[in-house]
């Protein structure tokens, strides 16, 4: 009756082993480390970078504990903070001797101190939030009016091009704030312009008015179009911030939207506010220029002659020089989209570019006049320019064209990302700034840990006194619940914050409710004169429906917090929901396994250790029967 099959015990053992393995990394603390990442979008981190780091450390007489290569960085773990500073200086001297034009960022960091065999099975500790680890907090306000003005300027240029191609004569097109004004001489031109706006510019709404003998047509963005422009500007700025913050070596940055025009940035572990502000506020621009194909330009590329007048010399990612003309054909403002893809015939990776109407007209004219010549795409960052790519113009280009050649899939994805999100869509201003020191973070960790530990100890002590052996089983189930909760959060690489630790303490209190229901149900069956084995069986089976109902309703509330909350509320909701699921496993499945293992094989079981079981006296029983 009260026996588990072997496969159920196997599930329990596997859950315990996995829980222990993925919880262990949280007990080893953090070790000092140095992180080497790319300072420029065109510099790649690969095995060659790792070899350079190893050589620099060997030359500096530094023996690292380990060196790991990640997709975006090389991380060197060290045994002490003194060695950490020595390693940083050695790597900085070898890889970035010129701080004004450094290809790499060498940053101090902290890595998990867990042994290599745990890292090999991808067991890593939870990340700590800003309130536990310390760091910097910024609130950035995006200038949405500037984004709308920029879009209106682009539409004014596109409308000018369309009217020219349609042969509609006008007295001038200008931008007045976020409105586009067109001056026309007769009603026929007004009607033609309205038709063009209606067909080609659905995001605009036009109103005309007479001004003496002429007409003025005013086109403004529709409310839904303006809202879409603002949303796109916010998303592009957040994507760009993600790319830039990777340079700071932050393990788990928080970048999230707050309201319609604000972005919250939290950088745990970063204490250099000035450095963080420099990274966040950096500008990056794209330019398209023709390559200088003259004999002087080719000589300058080969290093056998000076750079010709009217040209400049830049480097490609592989270090090869390219001499380009100073005249800028297009800037990143004309680029509206860049997506990676594959050519249909050769299946080679490519990048599809889309520019606005003004840019398309310029590209048609320039490509028609410069067939079989190269055009370079440059990225300017920190005042320094680099050539992303310099493809050959194979045909007449327009609003949509592609870049293809000898590039891999990852290179095509990287190039599309750089072109699409290399610069901010709208300017931002820091309106709130806060620094939390590591001492305060350590104090918060201690307080949170003590609250969970004391809560756990108090619950286990009460259960052991009140329910005896069954109380100890409930305490073990509660420990397993906490073990699995921490293990799942570690596997998900969740960020633990103070609200998350509060949710842990709450999960412990709620998890014990299930065991209380089970234990009281077993007591009730024993009071009714049922045999101990039957009482245990009935106690678990009949309490299950109540436990499931209460946990499902609580889970619905947690999912609502997760869906509609933000920031700390979502952090609380994640731990709360996972805690409900682990409590249902530990309080019912695991605790019954312990009871079955202890009592299940005793065929002539007469008593169970579940505390005082009150039974009615014979007189009370007779009175109740009457």
C-alpha cells in the first residue's frame, strides 16, 4: 500500500544529485579575474586573442588559475587581488598600449570560484543583482522629440524626391518642427501632392490652406506612426546600449524600458561611474565613401606613396589599409534596415541593406557612375574610423541592395548588427544616477541569508516538536525544496535580488503548508480508528486535491505578477512561481518517498510518530452517537 516502485526512487535520487551539483557553485564565492573584451566593433575575440593574453601574462610573470575563451571575451581567473592588478597591467601594456586608440578593453572582474569539473558541466552560480553586489544605476531619458524631428526631416527629403520624379512643381519643401510644409501654386498641384502622400506616405496626414494666391500643404505624422517611431527609437537605443555595456565586463546588466521614453540601466559590480557614463554616452556613426582607385591611392594602400589630397587612409578589421575619398556619399541616418541572408544562386552569406528615398536616389546616381569600383562602409567610434567592408559595385543600386563576398554566416550577422544598431536612434540624457557600494551589497546579502536561514530553522524546529518524526520528514522535504529552488535559479542563470530573497523566505513558509495538511489528515484518519498504514495512504491521497488547488491559485497570482510587473516585482514573481513548483514536488512526492521508505515495509505497523493524536473518550463517543 505504502511502497514506491524503484523508478520513483530513481527520480528522487536524480533530482537530489542534480540539485546538489547545480547548487554547489553558489557556495564557492567569487575569485578575482581580468576580462579582455573588444573595444571596437570590428575587433573580434578569438583563439588568437587568448594566445596574446597568455603571452602577456607569461612576459609579466603572472600565473593564472585558469584562462577561458567566451564568445565576447577572454576571462583570466587569478588567486588574489594583488595578482589581479598585476595581470591587468601586463595585459594592458601588451594589448592596449595606447589608451586613446585601444583595440581591447581590459577590465577587472569577479568570476565564480567553483572548480573546473563543475564548470565543465555548465554549473554556474546565480548572478547577484545591484542591491546585493553593488554597482551603478542610471535612468536615461530618450529625446523622443528629436527622434520625431529626425523622421520628419527624412520624410521631407523623400517627398521632395517623389514630387520631382512625378513632375509636380512646387515652391519649396521645408520642415517646420515635426511637420513638412509644401508650397504650391495651384489646386491641381495640391491634388497631385495629396495623391502622392496618400499612396507613397501612408504615415503622413496632409491638410492644405490658401495663402494669398498660393497654397500651403502641411503634412504631419499620424499618431500611430509617431508612436511607432518612438517605439523603434527606444528599441534601437536599448540594443545599442546592450552592445556597448558588453565592454564593461558586467556579468548580468539590467537594461529595461520604464514608461514611454525612459531606459533603466543597472550595472552590478561596476563602481567606476565616469567610465560607465563614457560608454553609455558614446556616439557611433556610419559613412559610405568611394575607395580611391587612382594610382596614387593604390600606392598609398601598398605603403609605397603618400595619401593623395582629398583622400584618407583607414584600416579594415584584418589590418589591411584602404584609402577612401573624403566625400561622404551616405551616412547612417539614411540607412533604415540591415538584415543577414543568403544568395539564392550561390547560397553565400550576404547582408541586405535598405535606405530611404533620398539615399536610394543618391545610390542610383553614384553606382551608375562608378560601376566595378569599390565603395567602403566606415564606422566611426570614439573619433576613430574603421572600414567595416569595401565591396565592389556590381550593378546599379537603389533603395535596396546587398553586400556579399567572402564572409561567413557569423560575419554577415555581425555586419548587419553593426549597420543596424551602431548608433543611437535618438539622443539620451542621464536624469538619475546612483552608486551602491559593495559593502552595502555584502550587508544586504548577509541579512537576506540570515532571514532565510532563521526562517528555515524555526520552521523545522516547530515541525519536529509538533509532528515528531513526520515533522522531521517535513523538514527534510523543506530542505530539498530550497535545494531545488536554488539549483533551478542557477541553471536559469537568474539574477538574485533582495525581492528574490524575500520570495525564497515566503516560499519556505508556503511550502510547509502542504506538509501540515498531510500530517493533519493522517492524524484525522488515526483518530477515526483507521490502521496506521491506511491512515498514511489516505492522508496523502485525500490531501493532494487541496494542496493542488491552493498551489494552482497561488501560481496564477504569481504569473499575473510576472506578466504585468516590472523590475523588482518580476524578480519576486520568478522566484515565487519556481518555489511553488518545487514545493509541490518536495512536499508531496519526496516526503511520501521518505515515509514509504521508513514505514512502508512494516506489515504489522501499530503506531506512527506523528505527535499527539487526540481520540474521543468512550463517554464522548456515546454522546456523539446519540
